[in-house]
C-alpha cells in the first residue's frame, strides 16, 4: 500500500490547480526536490548536530565552526565502525561506512558526537580538561544513548502534533499563506 502522502499524478494535478500553475511545473519542482532529498536521507541527527554547532559557535566565539559527516570509501573494511577527527575551533568531522544500516548509522553518529560533546561542551561548561586523547568511549556512548532516546521520544510522542492528517490538508495549509498575506 502506497503512503497517503506519496506524490502521484492525482496530487500533482491538485497542487497545480490550487496554485494556478502547470502540472509540468509541479513535476519539475518535485523531480529536482527528489534529487535533493536523496542526500537528505543521510542527514541523521541533523537537529542535534545543528544545535551543537550553534552552541559551540556561541561559546567559542567562532562563527565558522562546523560538524561534518562523510562516508568512508565503499571498499573500507570497517563496516560498523565510525571515526572522527577534531580540529579545535574549526571543525569536527565524522566518517562512517556508506553500507552501514540506518539504525546503526544513527548510533554511530550519536556516539561520535558524544566525543565532541565531552571534549568541547563539557570542558567549557565544567572547566574540566578532557583531551581528545582521554578515554571518552563509555561517556560518548552514554551521550549517544541519551541522544537516541531523545530522538525516539520525539518521533513517538512529540512529533505527532506536527503531522497533517491528509495530503490535502498539507496543500490547504500552504494555500492559507496567501490568505494571511491578503489580510
């Protein structure tokens, strides 16, 4: 059974009619979006990553700090292993195997983010001096567990309020934007 929100010809026709544009224009936007969305699927834990970037930027007075996630080469033998490199005040990069399953990838990213959390955020907040050489493995996993529990809680309990009941309700929500502009 197809998802009730999956874009199909019926939805394209309806969207085009609601916004007064041609169907091929909606199809073009949808096709280009699908190309972008392919990369979006691998943006696991993006909210915590962006929040950590913001926190570190503010607390280190470095507006350019970044957290990056990149796949290892496909031929890498390290299937279920992630690793990270930290360049203080500049960036933190997480590497993961591209064949890692989605659930394990989330765990891997959360664990690696735990290292950054301990080294940069805990050190700043508590004036401790954990170095990148310290044994942060168990503590990074604890951070990872807390991160995944929070994300699962959000998806199970708190995100339902953001969901629309039907695909037509989604379209109507955007049609109402015009109503607000006209008033």
